[in-house]
C-alpha cells in the first residue's frame, strides 16, 4: 500500500487526471487483504468549497497499470461512482 502513495491516477479513456493516492482512501477486505476500490476526494474550488464534498469511487477492477509515477485506470462514461462525503 505504501508503494502507491504519491502516485497520480490517470484515466486512459479520456486522459483525465483524477487525483493522487495518499489524498485518498481505499476499501479493503480485511480478511484477504484485497483492495476493492480507491476513494478519491473531488478537487475543490471556490464554488464548491462550502458545499458537501464529493468523492469518486474507482473500482479496483478498473486499474490497468501501476507505473513509477502514475496509476492508469480505464473508466468509460462516468464508470467511477460519485458519492457524497457527509463527514466534513
């Protein structure tokens, strides 16, 4: 897990930079140790700074390549799941 910290997540479908691991959470099966998903906070701006934070959940199955500096994921048409984070 520590080897992933600091790597940027890039969507190979559209080239979008989604976030950086380390500023994110992961859902993990505690019994097996398998990663289920990466949860990224949406980048904030002045407009949505006062609103509820949204997060983006990327299924682990979407991860295609882990490189030295980036993690490449394949997400077509909003395949990542947005969710609201109510604990600010």
